[in-house]
C-alpha cells in the first residue's frame, strides 16, 4: 500500500485549483485580449459605429471638396501670394490660379507640395464637417484636431489615399469605445492632370510659346488643354485649363504662365 503524505496532497490540490482558475480566466478574457491585439476583431457597438460612420463620411466629403478646390487652384489649397486673379464676365465668376512660370522663373510645386496641400485642405474641410455634426443623446463624443495627422498619397494607379489619425472617444453610460485611424481611397486623374501641367511648364521658354508641344503632350496624356490669353502692356499672361473627359472625380486643373514683353 502506497502512503501519501498530507502535505503532498495539499500541494496537488493547490496546483489543480490554479490550473482551473487559469483556464477559466483565459476563456473569460480571450475575446478582449484578441480584440486588443487585432482591432479588426473588435465588435463595435451600434452607438459607436454610428459615430464612426459619420466621421468616415466627413473624411470622404472633405477629400472630394479639397480635390475640387486644389485642382482648380493648380494644386494649392492656400494659394501663393504671387497668384493671378481673373474674372469670367460671362459667368460672373472670379477665380485665382498660381503661376507655374513667371517671366523666366519656374514656380512648379513638387509632388510632395501637392500632397501636403491636399492634407492641409482635408484637415480644414473635415473639421468644418465634424463640428457641424449632431449626435444622439445620451452618447458623448470627444475628439480633437489639435494632434490630428493627415497624409495624402498620390499613386500612379490613379488613386488618392488619405490616412488620418483623429483621437476620438465615444461614451454611452458606462460603456466607452475609441478610434484613432481613419482612411479613404478614391479614383482620380489628379496626378495625371498635375503631371501634364508640369511637362507643359518645363518645356516653356521665356521668349516663345510652343503650341505644338502642348498639343503633343495633351495627346500623350489623353487629356484636353484650353487656355485664356490676357495681353498687357508689360506682360502677357496665359491661363491653362487641363480637363479630363471622365465624368467622375476631378476633371479640371488650372494654372498660369506670365511672359515679360520688355
């Protein structure tokens, strides 16, 4: 007969209890642990999803609005001081475009500048949209644009991707949920329009305008180029409008050249 000491039995009981507790705790917290490691597996409650959907819609609207503004202003949301104002008397429309060529100076914005201008424009536009939102009580929504980040990326596949970080917390009674990252991607000819404007400007010379060059480049990009000429006593200005025949997305890009006559 094998005898077992009482101390050994106690140790075995303690070990068994610990194993049971660990097993129970694992299954109790398994869902939340996985949710913390992978946000895609989190179950978003309806009250939080409703708020997130409104933020997503604001990001989409802000991106679309900024693309229209920036493309008509030669890639700028905030125009340079040295820009050209013009008036369409027939349409009673006043606009302003940047100089890409001024006298003998190339003033082309870089692709990075174009992307930064999109980012800053989207940040302002989405803030206006979100500030006007109304949320159903008793849901409490806290957000801040002070530490928000926006990054616009123009791709060769004719897409624009917006990645943003906006601290957002949503509280309902004793339940709370938070988001930080928002993204949006849309199809657009924006990069093509800018690239054609860039090539037209790079081929420009201070003392001549190569119209056949413009026609050839327009054919290369399968885009249309039109212009308005503004003659003056001391200079000669041309506003270029690059348009796409596609009905969706951005389909107009404007910029100006100025030539000295003296």
